[in-house]
């Protein structure tokens, strides 16, 4: 990696360019749509079922059945510590709900709204999170190993979360609503693991990835503008085509084993050693 130290003025200008580019992106269009939703309405704040209703449905489903709460409102419910593996939450409203320590392994959360929900140390191994809205969620220590994810984690707290082997790459077959992929804009990902994860075209602008494990990850075409990768493990990570405009690529571990670092975009605008 070349030795280079950009000036602050140039970095600020580069960040402004990146922000302007984002405003023209499909992700920005989606954010604009969210801004026009009434997130204080009953649809996003009230529940039409109770915790007891959920427990009764799981019991009735039996060992091999599914308790289907698709499209239902579970906003604000305390479901912490429960075994919810037989639950289906597609298109459900679970904003502000408490899933801390819950077992959601393999659960379908596609198109669910989970704004400001708490998934601290929840088990989401192998779960499906396609077009799931998790902005401002609390998810430190959550386990997403092997999950299929095209969700929006903007501003979420994911410190120490595990995405090992997860597929967060862009869905190139379904773009009717824009590019569906993992979005981590301004997310807290310090110490998170993306070991061997597929992060192709994932958006991580301004995310904090300090000391994260990116070893073996596929970062091809990812958007890392303004991201902080200080101390991250990048051994065997594929950076081909990744945009590192204004990113902090300092004290990288395993950078001598990283792949295609010479194929990144805007390296001359990044903070590197």
C-alpha cells in the first residue's frame, strides 16, 4: 500500500463529494421515503397482539409448526430471552421491541420494520433479513452467522456482532426498489466479525469498523467512503473495486495478505499509512 497523507481540506472536500453522490443513490431515495412516513402512528408504535398471544401461538404450533405473525404489529413487546425459532415475522412491525437474548435462529424477518428495537446478544443465525428496516437498532453481540441479509442497519449499534459467513451482498436479480443489499451507514461495528462474509457492493459509508475482523471477506465493489477501518483484520479480504474515498485505512492487520488493494477506488483520497 503506498505511503500517503492527505490534507484535511482535501479530505473534507472528498467527503462532500461522497455525500453528494449518496444523495443521488437509490439508498437516499429510500431514506427520503422513510422521512415521509408517520413513524409516530399506531402502525409503527402500537401492538395488536400481546406477549402472551405470541407464547400461546408458539405452543399451539408445536415442535414442527410455525407461528405466523406476518404483517402483525408487535411494536414495543418484551420478547427478550424467548425461544422464537418457530416464529415468522415477515412484514411485521416490531419497532421498539425487546428481543435481547432471544433465539431467532432461521426466522424470516423479510420486509419487517424493527426501528430502535433491541437485539442485544440475540441469536439470528441463518435468519432471512431481506429489505428489513433496522435503523437505530441496538444489536451489540448479536449473532448473524450464515444469515442472508439485505437490510438497513443505518446508525445501529452492532459492536461485537458476528456476521461470519453471512451473505450481505447486493441482490442483482431484484432491483425494482433500488439496489437491495446490506446497508451500514454510520453504524457502530467496532470489533464485529465479518470473517468470510460476502460484502459485495455493501454500503458502509461512515461506519466505524475499528478492530473489526474482515478476514476472508468479499468486499468487491463495496462503498466504504468515510469508514474507519483502523486496526481491522483484512487478511485475505478482497477489496477489488471497493470505494475508499476518505476512509481511514490505518494500522490494518494482515494487509500484506489482503487481495486487490491496488484495485480500490479513490485510494489517493483515503487516510493510509
